[in-house]
């Protein structure tokens, strides 16, 4: 049994929302592999869990900035990405294609030293998408009449947060 009771209550909801959210991921600049890494670095918390009127699930993306360089090293489409070749054209700013890789290798990126801008833009995009996911998860819980019990359990949970790493542990515990 997990020592994070509120997270135990949402494992099934997470699986459902993961499937429903796949279209938002496909429409984003991230591949499924990149999204998985972002979600691994994201922790979910119930903010204001003690207040039924203000409580909401928030994405804590403090650790995401550390994995942005790894995202930039991952393929953005083609055979390696789950999204296929069309994913390249979805990347905001047009990045990710063979032409962009050649330009980058030659130091001809977008406006010279655009690395920091690209890094910041990817971080902002990841933050937006993870919060959209958190909002969709909360909507799912509310629609299915489960939000109140999850909120109450989170209010009783001293950590008040959940990461995908904890989900893997919870899933492993459930399988044993």
C-alpha cells in the first residue's frame, strides 16, 4: 500500500486521461517520447486541498527545466517518434526537420544564439501542456464524482504531491 493515499485513488483516472490527452500531445511540439520524459519530471499537487472552493490539481514543473536539454536531443519525428513524420511540422518555430538539423550544425539557427530562447520556449510549452493535463485530470475526476474524495485524501496527505515515478511504484505495488 502506498503512503500517498490520494494518488492511489487516481491511478485509473490517470490512465484514462492519458489516452484522452494523446491528441493534445500529438498537436503539440513534443513527441510521445518527449512527453513521457516531461511527465516523469512533473509532480502533481493538490493546491489548497483543505479548501473545497479553491482546491485544484496543479502541475509542479520545477524539475522539467533540468530535462529540457535531453528533450532537444530526442528525435522530433520520423521513424523513431510515435507521432510519425507529421510531428515535425507541428513543432512551433518549424524546428526538428533535417534542414533545421543541418542549419543548427552549421551554426545557422534562428537568429544566432537562439538556444536559450528555444530552451525557454520548450519549458513554457511543457509547463502549459502539463497544466492542461492537470486541468483535464481534475475535470475527469469531477465529472465522475471522485474529486471530493481525492481532494479530502490529498488534504490528509502530508506530501500533497504525486509524480509519475510514484505512479510506477504504485502500479508495481498493485501488480504484486
